[in-house]
C-alpha cells in the first residue's frame, strides 16, 4: 500500500492564528499576544519486552492514519493585562480532531458560529440537516476566562488523526 505524504511544515507555517480580547481596548494599548504552534506525529513501536512504546517525532511528513499532537502556545507580550480572550486555530483539511476536551469550542463554518460538536448541524444536499462530525470542523477555539498579566503564557493541545 502506498502512503500519501503531506508536507505539514509548510502547512504549519501558513496557518493563521487569532487571539481576540473580549473587552475593547484603546487603539494605543492594543494587547500583543504571541502565538506559536508545534505539531508532532506520535509513533508507536514495540520495545524489547514486547510492550508498546510511544515517541513523538517531527510532523514534517505524515500520511493517512498518523496521529498528530498539536500544541498551541500563547504569551502576553503587551504592556497591559488582557482579560477574557480566545485562542483560535484553523484545523487543516484532511485532519479529524479529537474533540474530547470540554473547554474546546469548534466551528464548522470558518469561525462564524461556535459550540460543541453535538450542538452543530449542517444542511444536506436534499434540504435536510445532519449533525456535524469531527471531519466537518474548520476551527478550534479555547476561551481564557482569566487575567493574563504581561509575560504570562499558556498552552492548549489536541490530538488529531490524518485521514
């Protein structure tokens, strides 16, 4: 069986990030939030005793069925604290994210509407509707309902399977 290889480093470099403060700030004191994303592929091999051994490798080349671990780092590099903000990331095409994190919100329409996957519906070609599934997710968002003082950092992560 031939595996299709996807250049994930190029995709990761082109991904856009968004942090949106819930409270409006004056134009001169816009918060400066830095985002970074790391992607790893989880490899499972068998050790000398026959037990599974999990290792993380660079996700520069992955194929269907590979398990990804995506880590999103954020840091307040501005001079002022930021309260109640959201960290939003697009989900690459061909990826089925694990949506078990209860703090994660998803969008199936490019970020126009948000909710848990079981709350979202899509129209069908014949005029009906169907429940959204993980393969429909276009964006993931985490709400940070806390004060991020200057210099404070945090991270979120999720798992995904390459289709």
